[in-house]
């Protein structure tokens, strides 16, 4: 029959086989959802101001154009930020979820 030392060796080998087999067969799939956009990007843009019908002066036209240009420029910057955020996060998402 087996001696005490041989029994311990057999038990240790069996435990290692069970542990290593269990670790090798368990794969947990990691899925990541695409991130949500930041709140400032999702805000509704301001409407451009129409030129009042009673505006007869050139200064009225210039003031209206200046205000609308400022709103347009702000909207343009938000749009560019949106594109940059989307492309960066899409690339990161693609890199982390592909195998």
C-alpha cells in the first residue's frame, strides 16, 4: 500500500489539478456600455435673435449681428467639443471592448 508521504503527495497534486482546472475554465466576459455624453453638450442651443421689424438704424443691424454671431460661435464650439468627445470615447470604447 501507499506510505503517508505518498498519500500527501497524491492529495496535493489532486488539489492543484482541481484548482488549476477551475481557474482555467472560468472566463467572465466583460462588457462595457458606451458612456453618456456630458450634460453641457446636451443642452438645447440658444435661438438666434431675429432683427426687429422696427429696426431702421444700421446700429440695430450691427448689434443684432454681433449678438447672433456670439451665439453661433458658442454653438460651433459646443459642436466641435461634441465631435471631439464622441470620437475619443468611441475609440476608447472600441479599444477596450475588442479582443
